[in-house]
C-alpha cells in the first residue's frame, strides 16, 4: 500500500472531530470551486469513472520484489480529474473503502485529508513538470506521484503524532519516532506506485493525450446542443 | 454466486451486493435507515469505549448481527486480513515501545527488544475496534439493496458529490469486471509467468492504463446519454424508502443511550462500568 489508511478507534473523539472538521472544510472548498460554473455532465461522468476505476484497480495485487502492493492512484486521479473534482473522487473512494474495511468510517475525514493532499500535489507537480520544465510523460507522472505520496506519508506521521493513538502512553515524540519507520516503508511503496503511474501516464500520452491535464487546458464543452446553431429553426 | 476477486482479502463489491439483493433474513428486512443509524452508533461506540472487554462484546454483537443476516462467516474471516494489515502496520512498533511489563525479551545485535503487556493490549484493542466496525459495515452492505443505498446516498450527500458517488457505484461492477477480464486474458496467455520486476510493472501499468482509457470512453458516452435524457444536475429518485419502524426507532434509542452512557463513563464517572 502506498499509504496507510487509519481504522476506526485509533484517535480519541476530540481529534477525530477536529480532523473531520478540517476534511469537511477541504471538501466544502472543492464543492464551491466546482460550483463557480455549471458542471458539465462530462466532468461528473469522468470523476465518477475515475472513482470506479480507482476502486476496481485497488482490488488487484501487483507483485513486486518487496511483496504484493495495492495501488490507489490518487495522484493519477488528480492529474486526470483536476484538484477540485479529484478531491471529491478521493472522498468517494474513501466512502467505498470504509464500507469494506479499507479505512474506518470514522476515519473517512483524516484519510480524506491525506488523499486530498495527494490529489492536489499530484496535479500541480505534474503540471509543473509537464508545462514548465517540459519533462516527458513517464518522468512527469513518476515524479508527481512519488513526490505526492512521499509528502502524504509524512502527513500521516504528522496527523498520528499530533493526535496520538488513543490508549497509548507514549509521548508525541515517541509516537513520531514509531511513525517515521512506517513512513520510510511507505516511501518505498510510493516509488513503486510512481513507476506504475509513470508507465500509465506515458501510455495515456500515446493513446489519449487529450486526457492529460485536460482540466488545466479547459477543453471546449462537448455538450450536445439540441438547438441548431445559426438562427431560429425554419418554419 | 461465485466470487470473482483478484485478492482473497478484499471484499468483492459484486459479491457483497449479491447478498444484499437476494437475501431473505430478518436483517435484510430491517429498514435501511435503521441499519445506517446503528452503523453510526457502532463507529461512535468503538471510538468512545476504552475497555477491551466491552469492545469484545461490541465485536461479538457485530458478528451476531452479521450471522443473523445469514451471511458467510468463513468469507468474513478471510476479509479480516485487510483491517488486520492496516492495524498491524500502524501499531506493530507499539508492542515493543509501549511502557509496560515485559512479556518477552531478546537481545538483537546487542540491543534489548521486549514485547510489553501494554503494547499487546493496545494492538488488540485497536484490532477489535477495527473488526467490530468492519463486521457491522459489511453486514449492513450485504443486507441492503443497491437501490436503497443509492436513495440514502442521494439524501445525505451534497448534489455534486452524490452524483459522483451514484454514477461510480453504478459502474463499479462493470469496471471491476473489465479489469478482471483483462487479467484473465493476461493469465491465460501466461502473463503471470513474466520474469523481471520491470516487465511485470509495465504489464500491470498497461492493464491499468487500458482500464482508465475505457473508463474515459464510457464517461463520454454516459455524459451524452445524460444530456439526451435531460440531465439537470441530479438523478431523480423514483423508489420510496420508508421511515424506520417503531422497533427501528427503539434500536436507535438504545444506540443513543449506550453511547451516552459510554461517554459519561469515560469522561465523568470512570467507575460506572469498571473502565
């Protein structure tokens, strides 16, 4: 797993409510960002398909030299759906995940904060590599994913260290030391997911280049108009 | 129904939904709002309750609820691997670092490593909490019809989020089948015998890439269909979903009472239940 998902009961009620409130604010920002203009059905459909593929792909074990890993593709979802829609997709995937024990129901908030950070950093890093430094598809995808997942691995460390595991008598400093070891393992998994994402991005760049950074490029609205352009209908 | 999942420890949504659609138990006939309400109380209770024995009782009740839905217990225990993995990955170091009485001590490269009683208790507590919620959550989803879940989602989520959730839930089954088909094709051609980590990684990346391309093609077709059918920003709900029955309200009241007592005991009177 390229990042950890927290299960129910790990945090005290106070910290659970705090992180859930922060997640709610992030989701509200994403919803407001998407509400500024009318959302075309295509955008909704693409976000939904990203969520269903993200969840379906998660069910597949990828064999690696360090053992089988599951991919979440949150940075890739950010690249494909954009930061606003991608954040909502991350929440939807977390809700599906909570239903089957991939992260707890009460932990949808903290887990979503981590995933939203992955989506947003994945999107902007990819955009930076692709447009500013003109890096190729593979390296842009690899770098964006590895950077996003590495940062999120340390974000998990930060969240758990601040909140502390309820029932534990360790200090915040001792919790931090424990979690840093876990973060190192997650960074290794982040590199594996980075390689896979790099190949997927280069594959998409060959077969559907219009999908990469489609959000940033603001493609023309493909909605079908039922009224013929060029004046009033005859008759 | 045959299971079709590429990981034995991850629940297959089609398999989960199959039980929700075809089951005939008392839990299946329970009102979906009541079940969702009870799920909320289970989550809240495992967060508030600190005592391992009370948590074990909640887990036992969750397993009893699951069994009352005539759902396969053997499959459930297989699915426990996923929460077990997450809990272990978070708390494995705590069994060595948590202050407490040593249960086992060895010398590794001149460093004393000890498993403490408090560390083991902490890990067990976290595990029981996670399993209680997973069991109850799976019981709810395996005893509730797809349509009812979509109605609840459309009522409780904001519009855009509900639309994404409903569409992805609707197409998750097809997407999952499609990924499975590609993996079947790969394995039937000896793809799983591919040597080398790089080749293996590229092969899986190709499969996932195809899944994304197909998903985008499907998204474009769906968008056109939505517009052709007069999509105005929401999916209409045509089937009614009744309110909970008197028995359902009684169960919810029981949940509220249990939560209030647990919170009172934790924060105001620690001797109330002995934790």
